[in-house]
């Protein structure tokens, strides 16, 4: 049987990793500034994380959500403390896409309405509802196209207000920082205005923090720079450093009822053990502060070049937009300088390094970037 050929692959086969370093099957060392799509939050193969998963597997790896799992309760308590949302509730699932599915479902249950406002250049996942919320017609099948979703431009408050006049809006979903769409940061005033609008219309503001959350921007969630409190916050990617895990934080006004949400694998013992270990490491190694400090250091030391249009982002969620396609630059960084980076669209190099990235590692990237840019 062959693999279903949907991925464009680089000719690199990683076999070992530690911190921000990856080694391939030929022994070549790479600096990882992409973290597998922002998934590696505390560094590859952190010894505390590895030990937590091994110890948990020796005890019990899985049972369904029909029994009590104290690790879920401990994870909820720890996320509440770390994020400042200790009065919210946690529902655990398996991925960012599933988290966004559950968020819009819950918003619809809560309001009795069925239309969601999303934003152009958004990305919320590839499951049915999540892909309908994503502004990319290329990945929306006819089956996905029947959800009631309206798209507005980011920061266009008048357009969002006009959508509410139809009276059927259950909620708004917006990324803390748009990731795949090009590292576009919503204006703080825009997020504050959305929060007030949802409160006025009794709609639900959903903050998708799957990529921008978990300390990546120098606060636990990117939206906290705007000082708002959404109705629902979605989690994924960095929550368990590579073990599949996701979840939603739910404001106190939402009422749970049995069977409203459910999952087979969500919140399993191994996922919870990994996620608790991640929070241990973030706290003990001050990784939220490090993300802001090292990310700003990179921004300040990127070279000035007529080829670079703009640098956007916050902390270790950065986009370097060029006036030209970046595929040759990315390939040169990977194959000549042995540095993993990402892209957004055709013209942007995207950096989503593990939060443990050091200044020395940042300097290695900056030196390589300067050399590739000069070629």
C-alpha cells in the first residue's frame, strides 16, 4: 500500500532531536526554527517531558472518558493558573481543528443560532466545520461548503457590525495572530471592539489560540495583549509538545449538559501527562519570557534589505514578508545552512521556533539568513 500523496516533502528524514536541534538519518544537524508547525513548545525530547510520558505509560496509557481521570483535573487546574483563566472550564480533545469544531458547536448550542463570522486569510483546521471557517477555497469540498459562515477583513469593524444586523450570528472566531494567513496581528482595539459587540448581541467571541497561544507571543495567549476575555479559547499544537492534544477553555456562563460534547481519545492519560510536563517546563524555565525576549531580539537584528517588505509578529511567532517568492531562500536555509523554517503564502518566511530558543541559536539563524540574503 502506498501513502496518499498529499504532502510536498523535503528530502530530509529526521531521526533524533533535542531542544532546538534535529538530526537526520545521515547524521546532519539542523537548527529547528519551525517546531513542526509550532507544535514543539518546550523543545524536542526534553528529559522531563520524556520521563513523564514513560512513567505514565508504565502505569496506564488509556481508558475512555467513562471513568474519572485525575490527570484531567490536574491539567485543568494548571492551565487555569498559567493562563489566568482559573474560573473557566476545560474540555479536552485531540487537535486544534477539533477544538475549533467544538468551539463553534458550543457557541451554537449556547445562542441557538447557526452563523459564524470568520476572517479572510484565516486558518482554523481541516475538519468539516473548521475548514468551512478557513478562507481557502482550495481545501473546501462541496460537502464542507454548506456551513453558515461569513468572512470579513481583519480589523474591519464596520463590516462585522453589518453582519450582526441580520440577527443570526452565533459567534465570531478570530486567531490571536493569523498564522497561515501571513502573521497578521489583529489590532488590540479591534479585538476589544469585537468583545463589546459580542457582549451586546449575546454572541460568543472565540479566540483561536491553537498556533499563537501557549506562551508563544510573550503572554500565555496572544489575545491577552488586548486585555480581553473571550467566551471560548481554543488550544492545540504546543499544548503537549507533539503528543496529540487539544482543548477549549469555556467561560463560566456556559452550562454543560451530559452528552453535549464528547471524544474517545481526548484527555487520555498520556496526553495529560505530556501537557502537565509542558506546563512544568514552561514555568521552571521561564519560557514565556524567553519567547518574547528572543523573538524581539531576532526582529531587531534582521537585516534591512529592499527585498524585505515587512516583518510582522510577536515573540516567537514571526513572519518575514518579501517582495518576491521565498521558496529559493527557504531551500537555501534548509539545504545549505541546515535550518528549518516555514512559509506563509508565496512571499513569507515564517518562524515558529520552540520557546526555548537561545540567543546563540538566534544568532546562528541571523548569520545564515544574512548570508543567504546576500547570495
